[in-house]
């Protein structure tokens, strides 16, 4: 059979699609090194806006808040999502499994506005002061389901006979799970953590409902600045975010491939 080749039409479609997706990002990155104060007028190459960015205490405080919330919420979401995935993958017969699964995966299809508003009403009802912990709880609610999906898919591909063999050799069920299963699924857990961190770092809608005075995250700070006009510092901070997210995506992709390879090697023949 002849190998499939890209036709000129397909090449044009791919080029236009890639340009539509990535050309605005490329332009933003280039203009972050613009020497001109006008973001639409090129004035030569310069790092002045990166220097101004690192002297902007409000922007740095928002970035630090986003990093803290991202790490905390991703860690909590990974812990809870992994436990939920184990319950769904290993507890096929427990009552209420369907309802539990539906509630766990509801944030995947629920509009973020509804999720944010419901969390706001909850925080108001319990008289919780909105700040770091409310944003962390909101982001944990949002990202836990993504971790559960990643971990459950890996658990479903593993052979439970490996745990049974470990228990036959004298391991307790808990020790067998930690020594065998957890070792095989840790790349999926790591990928879930990175995905949860990325989603938390990017969120605006839910954070706008859960945040309070003095606890604005970086996306909210950027959004408030852009409404008054795009400053060159915005291009610089967005470029740094793009670089960070790119590193996380590449790392998560590599971890996912490693997890898939281990899962296939451990799957029953």
C-alpha cells in the first residue's frame, strides 16, 4: 500500500490551524521584549519590561499567591482524586458507586460560573473569610476530578494479580498496594498533580468568586490590569506563564508516556 501523504490542501489547513492557535502567542512573546511603551509599536529589543515586572510588588504578590494556591490545591486534589480513583477502580460492588462517580466527575461538565457561584454561597453560609484557603478549596474541587480520571485509567490497566501475588508472599493488603500498585501508578499521579497545578494557575472564573481583598491571584490581577489597557509588563508576565506551562505540559507528557508503558507491561496478556 502507498504511504499516506499530506496533500497541499491538508498542508494549508494545518498551517492555517497552527497559525490561528499559536501566532497570537508568538506575537505576545515577541512584544514582551519590545522597548516601546506602546504595545502595538515595535521599538527594538529590550528587557526593560521584565525588570519593571520584578519591581512591581502587586504583580509579584499575586504571582506568589497563585503559586501557593496552585501547589496546595494540586496536592489536595491529587490526594483526594487518587483515593477516589482507587475506590472507583477497586470497589465495583459498593452501593452508591454510580452516584459517587457522578458527583466526582460533575465539575468536568459543570459550567465554571455555576461552580463558582455555588462555592460562594457555601462560603457565605458558613461565614468563611474569603482568601487563600477558600480559593484553595475551590480549586481543589475543580481539579480533583481530572486527577481521578488520570489515575483511574491507569488502575484499570493494571493486573490485580500482582497485588495478590505480593499478599501470597506475606504482604498485608496495604503494604501490597503501596509496594506494587502505587509504584506502578505514580507517573499517573504525578501527571495528575501537574494537570491540577496548571488548571489552578490558569483559573479566573472560580477564583473571582472565591477570592477576597488582598488575595487576588495572578490571572485575576492580569484581568483587572487589561481592562484598563494592556501594559508592556502584562506581555512579560504572560510570557513567563507560557514558559512555565510549557515546561509542565512537556513534563506531564513524558510522565504520561512512562505511565502508559508501565501499565502495558503490567497488563494481563
